[in-house]
């Protein structure tokens, strides 16, 4: 919801799952397969390493293509790693207390009980933590991975949107001609690497 | 950063003054108060009572300022001393080690090795203290409303972001918020009185205020004289404006 609010405030397109869909088309598999393989549990990791790398690179390439304009709100898989150290990119993380997240989930999925929502959130968090550790050797909760972390405990989504929009308007994130060139270069590097892995 | 915020928001800047006020209230030196707050307990009872007193004094000094009007506090443990209060925006700034080293070597003329040693020492002391006092990890982002990483963002950029956040309705000091801040100040005054009084200073108590009514929580020894409850009520009533004191204590046998 914050991503959409932010996209509206900035006048940028908002992408999430579309990136996975594009990546799936590039590697010629259904998007469900790509998601499943990317997020496979660690026990399958060794067997899937090459395939996983290729899929992840396909996601990075699709994302890089959208980033070239420097105007994009991405809310999806591993943005903080896929676009790490790129100029003009603001990485933001939103956190919220479990009870707030449970309430959001149960109010949007009326058949979901509180207990089921809690279990779902805990499972998703654990899977994500494990995935990030495995893929990048990092702790997904480490604030140093992001430019800004906003806690929704006492901050509304609208305010979070205002705060992140303000951060993105700072000169450090201005998309200058030089930054654009770097983003284009990043896109080309990703494409070449993906071709090197069989497209 | 704090100075930039004070300039943008036109709020007074408060940091060391809080420790000075607390030290003056207790009649100790600033250095003794700082050391006493940070000391790792050995002689548990004596030192924990002393530390509790020092912290109660610091929190009370901060509460006086917070209830008195808008301010920017950049001092010790604001995120825990003011935890749960409305109208308070808690911000943490983080920066990579190389940036912190550069800032310190430039401002203090230190060599890089000494600067790194100093930074690691201060970080460790701060982390240990917050863990010991509040059982929290100082780096946990849930303690703050936002965490800003100075790796890419500059201090003026961080200042603009925080100024914008402080202007949002989530942090407006409405009439209700003002009342909560006054209640917080009253609770801190009572807590300090309890931490100072001979009969109650050994107790680890939590205090809440709602106007003229006070609730006291915690564990207390069930003395044979049966007077501990009376002591607490009497001490709380010495604070101006306190009319009703409700004890919500768990009594324990001091000689099991």
C-alpha cells in the first residue's frame, strides 16, 4: 500500500510481481515455477544452485531494465540486494508490530483467523530470513542494508509514504546523466551475464 | 544533525542539560551520575538502588522538559526513557565505520586506530547498558520510529527527512497528547520520590499517572509491620497534585 501511495506521490510506475513475470518469460518457465525455484528451501539448495542463480539473474535483469529511467517504485523480492550500491536507488524498509500485521491481514482476508494470520506471518518472515541469509549471507533485519527503516507502530502508511518521498527527493538520489549512464551500464552487465548463463 | 533540526523546527536543543539537572537534583556530580548509571552491578542491592535513583532522576528531568514544550533531545537512551509516549519521534542515525572514523579523526584530531577503539568502546557500553536496563538490543529498529543510514544520505538530507516526519499529524501535540505528557511527568516525579525515600528506595516500582490518580506496580516485601504499602502511599502523596494512590503490587515474603 505504501508502494502504491509512493508511486502516486512521485508519479513513478510501481512494479512488484511484474518483474518476476518478465523474468519467467525470459527464461521460458511459468512464473510459479520461477518463484518456487527461487524460494526453494535450503535442503534443495545444492541441487538448484545454477538454476537459482540464473533465475535470480533474470529477475535482476528485468528489474535493471525498469530502473534505467531512474523512476520506479519496486516492492518485491530482494530489492535491497539486487540493486545494491547502485546510485540513485533509495532502499527503504517498513517494519510493524506483529499485532498490526495480523490485523491488516485478517481485515483483508476475512476468512483468515488471527491464529492463522500469526502463523502465516511468522512462516513468511522465517522463510525470508533464511533465504536472505542463504543467498547473501546477510540478516534481512539489519538496518545497515537500507537507507531508511520506518516503523509503522506509531507512523501511518500515509506518513511513511511522505517520509520516503522526502528521502527520495534528496540530492543523493537525483538521477543525473551520470547516474543514468551507470544504470544503463548495470542493465547491460546483467543482460550479458544472463546470456552467458544460457539466457 | 540535532543542531540542524533545532534550526529547522525552531525547538530548543537538549542533551547534557538533562544530566546536569538530574545531578543537581540529587546533589552529586555529573561524572558520578554518569558512572553510577553505567556501572555494571556487583554489589547488586546497593548499586541497583543507586542506579535506579540516578535513572529516575534523569527520566524525571527529561519528563519536565518534554512536558514543558517542544524540544530535540540528543542524549542518553531517549528511545527507552520516552518509550511509548505519544507526540515523540524517536530517530536513530547509523553510519558505516569508515564514515564514523572519518568524522571523528577530522573533528577530534584522533588517529584512526584510537578513533576505532573509541567508537567500538562507546558502542559496546551503550549496547550493554540498554540491554542491562531494559533488556533491549539498542540496534533493534523496533525501538525507534525510524532509522536513517548515513551511508548515502547526508546529515542535511537526514535533517530534512526528520523535519518532514515531525510535521506529520502522527506526532502532533494535541490536547490529549499534552495531557499524556503531563501524566508522564507526574509519574516520573512520583517514581523519583520513591527512588529517593529511605523506606521505598530498595523497591523496583513502575508508576503510571492519570491526572491526580497514581497507580504503582511492582513487587514489594510483605513486612510484618504491614507498613510498606503505607510508606509507598505516603511518599507518593508528597508529590504535588497527587490525590489518589492505588497499589497494584505483588507482595512477596522477604524471609521465605
